C-alpha cells in the first residue's frame, strides 16, 4: 500500500464522519442557498473545528460564492478545500540535527498518547536504520517507566531511565549526554509526564527539562512535539498555546484518529498558533503512525 | 487569546445587557439565545444538544410570565441556569451498594480517559468510608497497565487482583469470587481503554458484564472531550447499559461541555469528577456548579465553600478591613501565607472565581506558588524585626542584607517578597471591590474572604 493509500485508510473514519457528511450536504442536488451554508457550518462544528473557525470558514465561503458567482456544489467544495489547505499550510518535515543526535521532546496533557507515539516514532526511525534512544522522563506516573521500556523493546531502541520520582530533567540530560557518548544514538526521544497546561508548576518543570537539554546540546531539542488527542474539543487550542509558550512546540502529533473523532480542532490550532501537524496516530500498534501531509489530508478530507 | 475565553466574556456581556433592560422584546431574547448557543458550542457542548437546549429555553423565555414580569432579563438568566442544571441531572448521585456484597463496579471508556487512576481514587474514597475495596487489573493490553494499578493499589493501601495477561472475563469472575471469600465489599474492575467502534473489544466488555453482573458500569470521560462525546457515550450506553459517569481532568481549564452531552444522550448521572492526579482528588458531582462553569459564570458556590472550609472567616474579615484602611502590613501578609497553605494550589481555586477571565489579565504571569515557596517567604518575613514588618517602607538595602542572611535567602528573594507583598496589597483592594459587586448580584450567599495574591516569582 502506498503512502497515500495508507493515509486514506487511516483517515477512513475521519473521512466517513466529517467529509462524507460535507459531501452529502454539498453534492446533494440543490442550489446554493442559506440553509446549505448553515448545514455546512453544522458539519464543521460537529467535526470540532470550533464555532468561531467554522463561522469564519462559512463566511468566507459565502463571500466567495457571491464574488465569484459560484453556482454549483462542486465549486463550493473546491473553495472550502482551498481555504482549509491554505490554513493548514505546506507540510513541514521533522527537524534533523546534521551534526549529532536529533533530540525530540514529546509533551502533552494526560493520556493523549505521548508514550505510545514515542514507541511508534522509535519504530519509524529504527526502520530507517537509525539508532534510537528513549528517555523515560515521566518519573511521576505509576509504571510509566515500565511502559516506555516495553515500547523500547518492541521498537528495538535503547532505553535510559532513573528511579520513579527522580528529576525528569536529569533523565533528559543523561539521555542527551549518552546519545553523544557511550550510547551513540542518532535520535533521542524524551517521554514526559502528562500535565495539564494550566498547572504552572508542572509547566515550569517542562521549561526546566527543555533548558537542561538545550544547555547540554545547543540547538536541542530540535523538535518538540505536542501530542493532541483527536477526541479533544476546543480546549486543544489552550493546550497548544500554553505548551508552545513554555516548551516551544514545533509540531503536533494528532492521535486516536482511528475512532469517530474528527480532530478538526487542529485547523483552529494552526490558525491561532501556527503549529503544523506532523503525525497522525491511527491505532495502538507500532505501525499506526503516519506522517501528516496537509495536501493529502485535505484531499482525503473533501474527496469522499 | 483563547477563543472561548472571548466567547464566555461575550456571553456574560449579553447577560449583563439583558439585565440592563427594562422590557424585553422577542428579538432581545433571540439575540441572547444565539449568544448562549455560541457559548455552549465553544464549551464543547454537542451541536444537537446545544440546539435542543436553546429551543427549550427560548420557548420558556418568550412565555408571557417572563416577558411581563418586572425583571424579565433576570428571569431569562434564571431559566438558562435552571435548564442547564436540569439537563445535567438535578441532585448529586451516589455510588450503588449491592444488597449482598460485594458491589461490583466496572470502569469503562476510551483510551487515556483516566480509568486506572480513577479506579484507584474510588478505592481510596471507599476505604475512607470504611469499606473494603478490591482493585481488579483487567487491562491486559496496554503495556504496564497492570503494574500501574499495582503501584496505585499499594499507594492506596488497597489489594489488587491480577492474573497477568489472562482473559479479562476470567480475571473479573475470579476477582469477584476472591472478594467474596475474603469479605471484601467492593470490586472495582479496571478495564482496558477501547474505541466505542471496536466491536471485538466492546464484545469483550459485554462478556465481562454478563459474567459478573456489575451493580455499576461507570463510563469514564475526559472533560476535555469535544463533539465526539456524544458518539462515545451513546455507543457505550447502547452496548453496555452504563449506570453513571466519571468526568475526569476537570482541574484543567476546559469548560467541560462534554458533561452536558454525555448526560443528555445517556440520561445517566455524572457521579464523580476527577480534579487532580493525587488519589484523593475525586469529588461528588454538583450539576448546578457545572452549569455555572459551562456558561463561564464562575463556580461561586464551590469557591465560597472551599474558602470557608479552609480559612478562618474572622481572620479574613480583619484582613480585609485592614486592606481597606490601607493598614495591611507584612505581619498580615504572613498570616495570609499561612492561611494559603491550607487552601492548596492557588490556580485551582482561583479558576473558580466568577469573572476570573477578566481578572486574570491583570494578574501577574505566574501565579503558581508551591508549598516550598510559601515556606521560604514565611522564613524571610520571620527574619524581619517587628518594626520592619509593620512598616515595610523602612527596609533599606542594609536591612535587606541582614534579612537575607537571617533567612538563608538572597537579596533578590527579599526584593521579590516585598514586591509580592505590594502586588497582594493592590490586588486585595480590587478583590474587595469585586466582592461587593458580587454580593449585590448574588444576594446573601455568604462572604468571600479576602484572599492573597502573589506576584511573579522572578
Ligand atoms: N485508538 C488509539 N489509541 C491510542 C492512540 N495513541 C495512543 N492510544 C492509546 O491511548 C492510551 C494512552 O496512551 P499513552 O501513550 O499511555 O498516553 P500518554 O500521553 O503517555 O499518557 P500519560 O503518560 O499517562 O499522560 C493507551 O491506551 C494507548 O494505547 C491512537 O492513535 N489510537
Ligand atoms: Mg506516558
């Protein structure tokens, strides 16, 4: 299966739920009238795009339809596609460190899929033949270290951990140092404890992890991934804002797209914070991670 | 700027505008309802649930007794609140108790909702009530899930039943038999997270249910869930017949509209809310308070209750009078710091304030002050002379050096403390003003004690 097919398959639920509904609305044989726009707005809102963003999109569409004298549903579809594409922007690849280990910090609120995504990412880099080191900097949650160790084994990655309750920044530091020295890793993935973005002391802890990593290896972390659960509603916008502020988020991994949730909030996140989606999670297995390609995403989104 | 802060502000503005009007036209009401709808959607209430809700309120609001009353706007606000509370299920509900112990409770839900943690929290709560719970590790899929429950069980001092990666149906069945033979009266089954559309895994839950006949099937839902909450709740309810809901991660800043959606589609009550990662961070659910939160009106009742429970009301009153007379000094500040330590994390209860969205903008960046920080601040004040505490303005550089040395801190720390003291004094004045307004608005609900605010840490 080619990449595009895999992406499409992974997005099947998304497509079915959000896109096909949009298509249903748009392609049903009726002329463009106010109720059509209203239905479109409803579909967007139900896809967690958010009431504000949905209204803006539909206003834009309405305006466009008038100015360009759009008449057919197909034209409308092309127009909304173009608009969402424009918001999502061009694909942004994962950063690489040309002169040493690439350090990737993974952050997010509780239970979104950080550890699992790290397992999948480790597998991704391993299958490129690169040496991967996982750092268990979630020293807080019960058995979080064991969980990551199991993923390291599954993916064939190296693994560094301290005791439960240890300083997470120290774990991150050790990992980066080891990657450059004794363990010789190409990619370091740092797992962090889930934390709610409104808990200032926990966010401070994250800031510290980042700072320590940066000090040990200038330029690191090269990538800071925020993991967002596709089931999450508008709160994801706050999450993005605060995690970006504290940890300098450079990309998003959108997980659990294999359910019925549509993850439309990433459109609002991209608009508000400019953070690109880089990965999507479509299951609980090693292989269930796919690169996010905005072009294909939108194509798959609007082409039933 | 987060979009729903803006919306909630807007909504409050609409409500204020409504209140400001003498007579209401139908168009006034319609406009207000449009805004209410937007606020609900922005709070992640499901689209359909929001629509039905607004229709219901509108129908009542344009009724004769409202439009012709002396205070129509107040009536509308009241209706919104009432309907919201009703939708969320009136009274707080309790956990079932089997006539013949053990009571069997199954926790089910999506991946990452918080089932394992909440199984342990329930165990802690039950234990506190003198019960003898048993935790059951039936999540055989997620790596280290069993281990996680075992660690939590140990922390809680509650036994954990596990058969490793055995069939979960067998695990649950044997756990119940084990509880019976050991005289344990609650069996809490932690199941693996699964998608509501995963037929195989949903069938597994049905088999567990059929095997042990649970008295409660609790759906664990993340309070941050968006529109999909409806699909999830509907499916779990249809396939398992849930008896209640635990809403988790409510200590975040989500408005929690999922609560409404879940309740509306299942008709089952929300029984508990999770408000933190610690094992005692589980609270009974109060529908009326949640209604206020969703509409951004602030959870006034909770705040008052919390503050009253933790603070010495008399002391608070004295402090406030001092502030108003501008006599608030470092001795009072120290008193406040001590009171504060009893309250717990500041951001948690501050978020409960009505209109907090507005105040927050005026507050210093970093409000979070930990226990350690509080102790250090107290140590600095302790190193001052009585004279210095009462007249902070006399503290010059020489005195600062001495104080820093005495308290084992630095000059910078002392300066920061003095700044925090100033900020607090300023903010308390504002706060006192707000309280007056609030009282006017809410009638005699009780008083809010003067609360300390602390400045930035650096
Ligand atoms: N269906 C599905 N489940 C996922 C996906 N990603 C993660 N999960 C599941 O979500 C649950 C939580 O995943 P974790 O990786 O433990 O999440 P986390 O963010 O590390 O959690 P904490 O460290 O506790 O904050 C697990 O049951 C995972 O199997 C996904 O893309 N699809
Ligand atoms: Mg984790």
